[in-house]
C-alpha cells in the first residue's frame, strides 16, 4: 500500500522534468544541423571502387547457362539476369514475394526444389559458378 501512495507523487515530478528537456531539443537539433552542412561541403576523398571478387567473370554451369547464357559473367550480373528471368516469367510467389516458384529451368538450378527464398537462391546459384 505504501508503494501505491508514492507512485502518484513521483509521476508529476517526472512530467515537470520532461518539459525542460523538450525545450532543449530544438537547440540540440540546430547544433546537429551545423556539422551536417560542414560535412556536405567536404569533397569526396576518393570514388568507391568495386570489390574485385564480385567483378571477376565466372563461368556458369550448363544448367545455369540455360537461364543466363553461356558467356562468363561477374556474380552481380548473373544475379541480375536470374532476377530478370524471374520477373519476366512472373515466378515470385504472389502471397510471399520473398519466395521464388521454380519453373523447369530454375528447378534444375535450385537442386530440384519447387520453391526457394530469395536469400537461399543466391547460395544455390553460387554452386553453379566456376
């Protein structure tokens, strides 16, 4: 019972303390805006370079070549071409867009699975690149 009486008395004190903190927030926002402007004025140190491992041309297996073509491509391009194929044939599950429904060509790439997640798909594709 004694605890219940102390709680209402402490609550108004917290509300009163919150008001001065709220008044200090706009000043803090103004201070934070000044460093952002200074950071925007700095020129970029160096343009970002792509990771060489991603840009290395990989040869797709015969099964994957049926989807993306037989020419060696970087991993990033292989993934883009697989997504183009999926979107062209509307193979994403309409209820859960993260799941890919495999047709005959993709089923061979996915190891016989009817449906895979988009995250699992990249792992399965990497097994078909040399």
